[in-house]
C-alpha cells in the first residue's frame, strides 16, 4: 500500500456534520491489513456483512479482501440499499462492477457521502488505499465511525469533526 495518502483535516470554521443524518460512513486505509481488521471488528460489533463494502484499486486485491472478510464490493452495498438509489446504481452499472473514478464518486454520493468527501476517497483509492464503507442508516453511525477510526481510517475529517461536536456539546453543558 502507498502511505502517501493524506488525511483530511477539518477547517476551524467547517460545519460539523450531524452523524445521525448520515446513512453511510466511509474510511480510507493506507494498509489493507488495517482495513481487514476494521471489517472484522465491524462484524464483531454486529454490523452485517451485507452492510459493509470494500474497494481497492487493484481488482485482484479487492477480490481477495472481499473473499477473506465475506463482505461485498462498495457497489453491491449501494445496490443492496434498495429503493431509488439501488435502482439507479443497478441501471447505471448493471451487475457487479469494479467502480473507479467518476463511477465510484457517483456511488458514494448516492450512499449519502458529500461530493467533496467522495472525491477525496476516490483520490485515495487511486493512490492505492483500501476503502471500507458501512451502511449504518444513521442509527449506528457513531459506532461505525469509532471502529474505523480506531484502526487508523482517514474519514475525511468526519471523526475529528464528530469529536469536536461532542466537545462543543460538553462545553455548552457547563
């Protein structure tokens, strides 16, 4: 894996996202073994394999990660979401694909990831990173984010923003 993937740092005046409004959490790993450990911990925490997706630039490495962990490709998790998003992705990409570039950005945005974050993740994937997505449906987004962060995932500043949000909430209670 290439270790030149630069994590996004939140800007001081950047809006802090409300995790309960997120349906999906995404983490970018510079090392596939860390991604695999995060997936194992997500499953141990009760996240179903069909709600966890993974992607890598190299298709054979991605297949190995998917086989080793029992999770699906990012595109398959997005399709499994059903409804309009699943239908659109199925119509655009058909059966199992190996999405990259604009296709991957479109899939991530369809999963509720802001465009700027989707572009950041696509760039990191292009540099050899491993991407892990979790369909947490707002209910367990904090759990998913904590697990990905514990294993060193770049969450495009989401983990740092979430921490700042908790700190601000604590500060306002005093």
